C-alpha cells in the first residue's frame, strides 16, 4: 500500500502507541473517582492539558477535551450560538469549512432560526476578506474560518480576519486548526475558539480539544456530569487525553524537519503534474505543502481512484468525511468547470513517505492517463 491520504488520518506513532498500551493497562479507573487511582489519573490528564496549553501559548483552563475535531467544532458553533443568541442570531462561516462546521450551521438555521452567511472564496480557495467586511453586522455573534483547508491546503487570511472581528465586541472568532497543527506556526492571539485533533498528527483517533478563551461564553452540547468545567459531559477517555499532550509535543519537535521533507515531495509532484496533459492544479502555489489537489479533465475521480487503487495507491477525491458526495464542495466554490469538479484528486503527504512512492506515483499516474484519458 502506498498511502497518499495523510490529511484523512495518520498512523499512530510508535512512541505514542507504546505509551498508550502502558497507560491503557495501568490507568483504567474513572478519572472522576476520588480514591487514589482516580486522583492520579486526573493529575496525569491535567499534566497533559498543561503541556498542550504551553505549546499553544494559552492557559490550561482554556483546554476542553473532546472526542475529536468534529465534536469540538460542534461545541464551538452550537455552544456559542445558544449561549449568546440574546446578543444576535447571525453567524458567518466560510463556504469551504469542514462538514462538521457547515452542518452545524445548517442545523442552527433549520431548528433554531439562526441566520448564517457563507463567505465565498476566490480561485485560490481563500476567503474574500472584503466579503467578510460586507457581511459582518452588529448582531453577528460568531465568525468561523478554518486555518488551513483540508482539501486544497489553502492557508486562509487569518490575520486579516482577526482584525475585522476584533472591532465587533459581541462577536467571537473561531478557527478550525486541525490541518495546521504540527505543520505550520499557529498564532492563537485574538482567536477566541480553536479546534484541534490528535489523529492528524500521529495520535489517537477519538481525541480532540477545543481551546476556549476564558471570556467566551458557551453552552454545553453534550449534557451530563460536570466534566470539563460542566461544558462537556461524559467520562473522559483518559488514555487519549493523557497521550494528546505527548502527541502534540512530538509533532512540534519534528515540525520543521517533517515540513521540509514534505515540501520537497510536494514541489516535485506539482512540477510533474503541470507537465501532464489534461491535468490542472487546484491547490494554490502558497498552500500548505501537506496537501496537493489536482483534477484530471478527462477521467472522473471514481475511475481515477479505482485505477490508482489497483496500482496500490490510497488517494481521495475530497474530504473523507464527505466521501459519498458527487463533487467537492470546496472545489465547486473555486471553479465552475464540470470536468474539473468531476475529476478532482487530493494527495496529502507525510515525512513517512519515500522518494520511491513519489516518483512511482508519477509513472503510474501517467500510465492511467494513457489508458483511460
């Protein structure tokens, strides 16, 4: 198997996996228990919380453990909406957000009467800042724009967005940082809520956090006990919480080296793809090097994926969470050419790959083009 789908998920690192096995066996009691074993687990969870807070330059009280990025996004969007609806019922999100953001907003529209504005993007897949200036209102309570798009790798104009939102005192700014973590520098200053996930950085699935600044008021989405300051009911997945701190530390330590490796892979493939007939690149030139999105104008995505699969390649056409859709909602916001939309392929990279994988893909892709295109 030649895996080109690291934006979907990553394998668990050996160091994390080894520690997870030890933690899972030893620390199995409920972290809410008041006897010594429970108190020890709670202490380890808070140690992990503090470790992540230090790495992200926030306070440990601002870290809320969740079951992953989707839950953290739901908590941010719905939590802010329900707690602050007395100030306004208008929300702004980009049109290229992860499905957990877009579907949360659609849910709020349908069941709670919220007004949602979906910001357009340009052909680089980036939010049009001028459109945000036009859309934001005094009754806008939340703006949500992801740091890095999961399908194209487009890095959003976060600093410009911060400045705009900061002028509206009743409005919070949320950013889904899942595809940025461990891959680039993240500046959380003037970001009120931020979402992160462990399984994109060689950690455990079912493990995420929401960073919530202390001044932000949110309502709990999962009702239960008083876990996570009453904002996220349910017994914590203690091993996952304990390991997220280590996972993040390892990712930060290896970030510069890994990014340099991946950047070389991306640049080589981009140059080779640009030489091929009927291939167009969808990712902007300044995108995250971890993602490269292209379209074949003569071969539909499903045919291309099946042909590459027969050669041992794992690639995707769009976000794995949306894999049953016909076309990518992200690319559809950037282009109208139906052949481009029907032929999208997303490649996503890792330092774990080899030059044999990269150069072999070019050869095998050309064979697929010769046969089907």
